[in-house]
């Protein structure tokens, strides 16, 4: 390979390496900052109480856990935030306990300014299949732009890595040719 071509391949490889690092850094930062999670747990699809179900998984009928109902932009610890249908969910929320569930009082009840969680998980059966019914993912609506955003970032990752691989093979003068069709014996 001549020097000029090797230099061009090295520049292309460096460029695509930088692009790949930037795209991956952007995606990782978006995940670690909680932005991706907030896009999934975006809005309330029902009126009720936004919760983080990790904070009360140990609750039982004998030892219920009380969630303090607060007005906040972030759920910290054992808290719940009153939301109406269409409201943006606070940071840290991963589900909504519907008003009807609270009024029913079998799994969750309102006691003053606290939600009393007695049955955070129950086994249900539908169409012959048993499953664990929790409050996680219930009563939420995802951001409609999160799907195209994720696809776009994955495509950018693939493009940058593909172009980096192509520049790498050009730099070292590697050329891969198809081996042809396989024969049946």
C-alpha cells in the first residue's frame, strides 16, 4: 500500500474512532443520567399515585409499608406523588397506583397523607398462565419520541463502528472476498 493511501486510511480510522466514542458516550450518558428511564416512565395514563415500586416490595398484610404522599418532582425513598392522567411522572417513578385500586383498599389504602401498601405483588392467572402482578410499569405512558431516538442512536452506533472497521481493514490492506456458495454433498 502506498503512503498516501495509508495516510488517508489512518485519518478515516481516527475520524470514525472519534465519532464512535462520541456516539457511545452520548448513549451511555443518556442512560446513566436517567434520561432514558424518564422517557420510558414519562406520563401517567391514569389518575392515581406515582410510585417507585422498589421502595415497598417487602410489604405484607402483617407488615404494610407506608408511603408518604408528597408534592415533588422526584420520588426519594418511600414516597408517592399524586398525579392526574396526562401528568409528567416525577423522576424515580416506575409505576402509578390507580385511584380505583386505592379506593378498593385490598392491596393499597389511603390513610391520612400516607398510602398503606399491603400487597405489592400478587399472583394472578389469565388464559391459564400465572403471572406476578406488581405496580411496576402500570399506569404509565412512554414518550412517543423515545422509540425513534433509540433506533437513531443504534443506527449511528452501527454506522460509526462499520466505518471504523472499514478504515481499519483499508489501513492494513486487508481485503475480504466472499468465499462463494456452499455446495450440498
